[in-house]
C-alpha cells in the first residue's frame, strides 16, 4: 500500500534529532506472519493458523533537502566519522559517512501520522537503500525499513515542524570518472542491499555519443550535488559528494531502436568502498 498526501507525515527520531521529513511515498506497516497448523487426518480437514506480529516492514521514498540530506544519508550509509571544521568558514563542519558492511546499522524510531492516526515504530534500521538522480527531477532516496518490534499507538499530541528546505535536483549534479568530468550522464541509481551481506550496484544512464564510451572498469567515480545559491557559505553547506571506488561493468542494457538521442543504462558492480561527504552548520549534529 502506497501512502502520500499532505495529511500524512513521517518523523525520524534518533538520539539527538527529531525531523518530520517530506516524502513522496511510504509503505511502513506491521509485518504479519502466521503459524499454520495442518489439518489432522481424521479431523474436519480445516487448516488453522495463529496470527503473529513479526515487527515492521516497508519503505520511505523522500526527496533530499538541504536539511534532511545529512541525517538520511547517514542512516542509509550506517557510519559517520567525527565532524571536521571547515577552515575559512564561520561554523561549517564536514562529516564523512561510510557504508557499513553489515545489516546492524544505527537504530532509530519512526513516528507515522496518517490522517490523525499515530503509530510509533521503534528500533528501526535500514535494510537497503536506493539513491535516484535524474535530470529535471528531484534527487530521491528510498530507504527499506525493518524492525523486530511491533508498532505501538502514539497518544502524545506532539507537533513536529516539517522540513521545508530547498530540494536537491538532478540538474545540478556533476560526475567525474577517473578524474575526468563526463557531461553525457543523464542520471544514475545507486542501490545497496544489506541483508545477508552488503551488495552495491550502480546503474548509470548516459547519452550515447560518438567516440569512447564510459570505461568498463572504473577506479573511482565522484558524484557531486549542489544547491546553486550564493547565500550558502562557499557553497559547502548546500553540497554533498559521493565517492565510489572499483566498479566493474556487469552489463550494457542499452536498446537502440530510435533515430533520436539514445539514453542507455550501464550496470556496474561496486567492488570497493563507498563514502559520502556532507556538511552541517553550527551546533547541528548528525547522529
């Protein structure tokens, strides 16, 4: 079940933060399983079962904003280093986020409000994520959520201010592959699954051009997203940068059946590290 609308909200609660995030879709719900009892040979032939709560499952798809990007990317990646002061600025700090190669990443709570019905999902963690970047679209992050605890009714009348900061767009993203900037990349999807061991793939959609295509083996690709506004100090605050190393081409999914410009996806397996640089201002802490 997909849910969206102005009368619904999702609040992320960590040790130090509470943030009502904007979202386009969410499917957070109680995971239910059944203990089945087979019909006896001499009985009435009816199978019986017992309903059992198995925790929480679902996903949240949210556009990244200047306010939500540091926290949500941290929850997706799983580990954050100590903040480093950016010299030459007033109060900016840089965080390096690393992909944690295990399922048991940072736990957090989700407060779901659907038309006045509030539920609290405790002990959530990210089972996998997808970062989607496409020209003429907002940059979106999909978080696959799981928890072993059943949901509980949240009866407190707390009000949380929804984050309304500027949204990142795929129109203001630059890509460097092995130190060379590529302007024919139309978008990409970074997909990570953490269940049973971390597996990461990168799908790159590029416009076919004459000459050399993207290399089959990529030592390093750097993805930089910016909010191009002069009000952000040295443009650090409105920036996040993702670095992926050691990519190997798995398949070329391009289908050429048109005389117009062809945009085809390349599917890469990530064999190396994945890290993200984000910036916060003042006393703002990520974890």
